[in-house]
C-alpha cells in the first residue's frame, strides 16, 4: 500500500467512520442533533476541526500533516470546552463514558498491532530502544512509563502499566473506573455495570499474560468493551419498535 493510499484510508476517507475525517464527520453530525444538550462551543470546536481537515484533504502532503497536527491540538481544546462549559448531567456522563471506552479500545488496538515490534528475538533486539520508544509514544505513555520504569524494556512491566496501573489515566482499568463512576450517576445501570466487571477481570488477565497469550488476552478485553457498549445501548438507547403492518383483512374491511 502506498503512502498516499494509507493516508487516505487512515485519515482522509470521509465515508470511513474509522478514519480521522470520518470520525470528525460523525462527531459533527451527532453534535448537530444534540445541540440542545451540548454547549455551542463544543459544536463550533468539532466543526472547525472537521472543516480544517476536509479543506486540506486534496492538498499536498505537508498541508495534510499540518492539518492533522491542528486536529490533534484541537482535541485538547475540545476537552477543555467539555470540562468548563458542559453541565454535569446525563449527557455529560454518556460523553465521558464514550471517551473512556474509546481510549481503552484504541490503546489495546495499538498495543496489539505494534507488540510484535518489541517481542522480537535474536539479532533484531539490537534496535530495542528505538522500537520501545516508538511503541510507548504510539500508546501515549512514554513520559509516564519512563518516569516509573526508566529505560526498562520488560514486557511484563508494559502490560501491567497499560492494563491495571491506576496512576496512568490511559490504563484500561483507569478508563473502566472512570466509566464506573459515571454509571453510578445513571439509573438502570445494572447491565453495563455487569459488563464492566467482566472487562476489568479481563484487564487483570492481560497484565499477567505470558507473551504468547497476549493477543488472545487483548481480544478478550476488546470483546468485553464491545459488550459494555451493547449493554449501554440496550439500557438507554433501544431501537424503537416498528409499528405492526396492517393485517390484510383489516385493509379489506377498511375498503
């Protein structure tokens, strides 16, 4: 796959909800429909990010990369808008739950994709420091991990840190505890809370997993996170039941 095609798929494909532009488009549309509950500043911030990247999509690579950097910085501004301009009501709880679940999900997916680069053996270990630095940077924990473990490159330490270390705001358990705190504010939270317990147990299993078992352990947590989402939808956003079609006899009688 070429660099241009990779950039299109990962960042610039508006029809792909997993691309950066697709995610911004979905967020923008969701906020359009939720403008009664969300502050106007949040709508403006998300819309500006979307337009910034959309306008750069057909530009040369340096312009696209500059726009992506702007989107990344804009995410911090959006966090600030949410913290300072949004009422602490059910809408805020659901938004916070979504952020934490997405953070845990993405951390695990990045870990699963890049883990082979730091579990190499033989002569490939010569570049361990570079590989580990890149992985920690991709996970967003390089500074925190180095403060705790310095230049240690043990897989067990990494798994413990990203799975269950409550001091790291990016660890899976930290994200799940944040979700738990929001669920306590909501009614009818039994099903999501039960799914949350399963996900937490899976995170502890990952922290203790042997190297060969890590991919399966990651998949187990991802499945558990999806179950939390399913439970949230079932508890708070069920699909409306379709109205029954009129019976043929009723139509005849009406005629």
